[in-house]
C-alpha cells in the first residue's frame, strides 16, 4: 500500500515506557473500517502553534505500526479503534536462537566480529536476525557501539523473545534499549550510570505543572551496600563494594556485569547504590504536548512554597523520565504526563 494521508484519524493517547522499551497508544477512525488494515505502517505528524500562528511545516511525531482492535457500529455511524506501537512489540514475539560471539577478524562466520562489544552484538542481531519485509528496515543509527563494553567471548542465550534477549545484553553493562517515538532503536547507557549524566532537557517548577502532582515515597527496604562483580575480557573477575571500607558487611547477592576497568566498576557500584536507595518517584502533568523522550533528564524545582500543608525543598533536583504519556483531554486538547525516577547527579 502506498503513502496515503489519513485526515479522519483521531489520536487518543501514546505512552512510552522504559520497562517495555517502546511506545504504544490508540487511535480512532469514524465511518472508515477500510482505513485500518492489519499491520499498516503509520506516521503521525503535527504542527506547533506559537503566539497566534501555526508553523508552516509538518513534524513527524510518531512512527510505527497500526492494527485494528475494536469496531463499534450503530445505524448511523461506525467507529474503529486501533492500537499503534513501535517495533518493540513485534520483536517481543520473535524467538532468537543461542548465539556465540567472539572478538576476531578471521571472518570464518558472521559471529566473529573485530573489536567485539556488547553494542556490536546488539547491532548484529538487529541487522542480521530481524526481517520484516523488503519495504521495512530497522533504523539502528542510535545504537551506541563506540562507548559500549568490549567483550570476548559472549553468549546470547536462546530466548522466546528476541527483545528480552537484547534487554539482557543491555543489562550486562547498565545500558538501556528502546524504540523512540520515531521508531528508531536506541541503545545507550542508562543516564544513572553514564560517566557524565546527560544535560537536563528542562527545569520544571510549579508554574509549569497542572494539579495534581504526585510524589511516591520509596520507603521499602533499602540497600545497605552494593557488591558488584565485573567479568573482564581476560575472564578475570573484578569486585567493587560501595560503601567501601574495612568491616563492611556485604548483604544481598552480588550484581554481575561485564566490565574491564576497576575504576569504572567502582563508579558503577556507587551509582547502583544511589539508584537502589532513591527516595522518590514523581508523577507530574503539563498542558499540551511537550517533546519528552524516555530517559530524558528533567529537573524539578519545588521549593519555597507550601500548598495545603505540602512543601518541598527541591531546587533543580534531577529525575529520569521512566514513562511519558500524551493523552487527549478536552479542556487542554492534550496533556503530557511524566513518571520520573529520582536521579543521581554528581554535579548537584
């Protein structure tokens, strides 16, 4: 099917979630069941409104697949609801066989890769083990291979879900993998564990927020310390405990990753300790559609005010976007809801 403008489509909501690793949402069509065949490619565009005018060019807001979900018909009209999603859902249903990789330029088989890294393994699986059709190709331009951990050898275990297998690879170096709203695969360091946390995209304060906002206190059992084990390319095991020092009582199982440098492992142990002991998960709502992405660095300033007996002393406090939802609401057209995990910013 060729490119076709769909002017009768109504977008209801889109949600991006770091845990699932992609975006999904719902749209509606009125009196046009034929507009929603199975597995239809869908691009959604929008235009920004600034001051008193609309901008002249369309912006790509979402790319993915659309499938019919439900149809409602009366004597006078019909409505078809459809689900839309990025390719993470398709990869979740694809199995992957066990794969052995080694660092080699011998070229005897495809799993011998020179200067092998976990990022190159992810890239190979996406490029060589995933096929949709002759007309669809994965955009892997945002897969980080240069900064990824070098490994030799590495085994990707057989898995009924290729997507879960890739998420396991990412967890072996504190990376994340997800599809952004434009259906591009992103493979990068989780911001909590980056050498230098990414710059914040915005600082929000109470004037930006719609009521209510919600703060969830993480009051469960916290980690007394973290014991991190790093397997090197030489098949040696590095170890780091945070907080460090004589007489530290290590509790809980060790975390096992791939790592070749003691200094890097020490940094990761501290970041993991801060992550496990984060105090807050915050949900905020802003009017309109804001250009947020999963794992964006957002800062919150909630300080110097008290409303209904509630006050905070947060000045540009760092959070990571774990979930972002764009939802239609009659009063504002659309709203943007963010679920934010408290982040660790060494510069704060």
